[in-house]
C-alpha cells in the first residue's frame, strides 16, 4: 500500500483536451459531436494544470479526445508542456491531419502520434468508424505525418468482427511504416456497451493473447497489448513453459510493466478536469478545479484502493498474478458492478481458488 506521502510515480496521463469529435465510432466512450462541450478547461486552466504535472513524476502526456485537433489551442498546450520538460504524444483519429497541422505538431514537440485502424480495408474500417471515407482520410493523414517526420503507431480495437483480419491489419501497419502496433481489447462502456455481440469471450481473449505472444516473434516492430492485463499473466506462463526468463532484454517494457495501470502509473483527465483511473472507468477520483492535480494523484481514495492488493474482490484478490495483471477495472465496473470486483473476461482460475 502506498501512503499519501509516497504515491507511485505517474508514468502516463491521457488527457481528453476536448470531447468534440468528427466521427461517431461504434465503440467510443464519448458521445461525440463537433462543438466544444460545456465545461471544457480554458487555455489558462489547462496551462495551470500542466504546470503542476511535474510534481507527480515525469509522465508522458497523451493529448486525446474526442478529436484533439478540434481544440484550437492544442499546439499551444503541447508547447507549454514541452517547456515544463514533459514529453507529449497525440491520439487524433487521423482524418483531420493535413500538411499544416502535421507541421504544427512537429513544431510544438509532439513526439509520436497514434492512429486507430480497425480493419485492413476501407469497408471494414469505415463500418466501425461510422463515417464513409474515414479510412481514406486516415491514410492521407498518415502520409502528412510521414512528410512532417513524425513517428506514428497504429492502434487497433479487437472485436469479434475483426479478429480474423488481425494479420492483415498488422501487414498494413508495417507497410505504412508504423513504429508500433498496439492492440486494444474492447472495454464495453459508452456506445461500446451496446456492442454486446462484439465483445469476445474469456476463451477468445486467451486465444488472441496467445496468438499475439507468438506473433510478436515474427517482427521487430514494437507490439503492445493494451486494456488486456491478462497478457502479463500469459506472457509469464508461456515464458515459464519455454524456460525463458521474463527480462527486459527478452520482453522489452512488457517485462517491467503490469496489466491495469489505472491509478498506479496511469490516469485519465476528462475535458472538464475530472481525474479517473482511465477513460473507460468514469469514476470521480477528484476534480482539478477543486483540488490540485498532484494531491488528487497522491490522495484520491479510489487510487489508494487500486494500489492496495487486499482491496480487490473475487478471484482477482487471491490471484498469484495480481501484481502483474490486476484485471481490467473498467470491465469489472461495467460488467460486475464495481471497479474492485473480479475481471469478468478472464478464464484463469487462481491456484488458491482451486483448493
């Protein structure tokens, strides 16, 4: 248990600088629209927040949304964060990137951009994104990033519909010149909650994560499974079977990281300044308009609970892989009614449960 005097170092902040968006993707937690939502932090409030961030460690800030490019002062904010010595990355959907804003990204110090591609071709991707022409627009956006010399990664949300085309999506990412491919396992919240038939089962989860484990050997590209905490268990189980040590040399950052980082090394800040464990878990852990951000990070009761292994319920509480996995807290909330409940989409039976 971390006491409030020594909270863990914050490694990553996803900051929803705006909720406005030009797409209406099936799985999105934000009910998107083009105009700014009421209550968005002003430029002054946003800069004041950035000024406090170094007190929590030296986290990377992900400028996300909605569509971060719809926030007019976004490059001003990124430049301000860079002046504080913070590293900045951006997660636009790709459709609004042009030569001008790609240059502005580079000049403001954005080090990497993630673009979501959820199907290997126009038809499958556009269906998921809910907008005709989204695939083509993202492809153009990627070209502008390349011209501006900005490294980009491809993010893919795993659903039942695209499971079969994973190899093809990877091939596309490689062909485009992505520096990394991150797969995200669907967390059913917001519009995603209506995607019940898209949600893969616990068994399919095991299968896709084992496939991912094998697949990463075939490439030098950096591959990462996100919102898939059990990957950290599978990685250790498989390595043990193969007699391999889970070291940073063998497994890169996966060896030193853990599954769910919400409240532990990661947090999400909403457009209105609500601090949450992640974007999929709408839990009010503190409001930056009412309390300085570093205090929320150190003292939020919910974050304190997430840092305390004895607070977890069900099989997650007794699992020998708890410290490397932790289960998805957002799925626990959505599907099992409490953020500290057991992860619903995990088929593993902890050793203690079998007795």
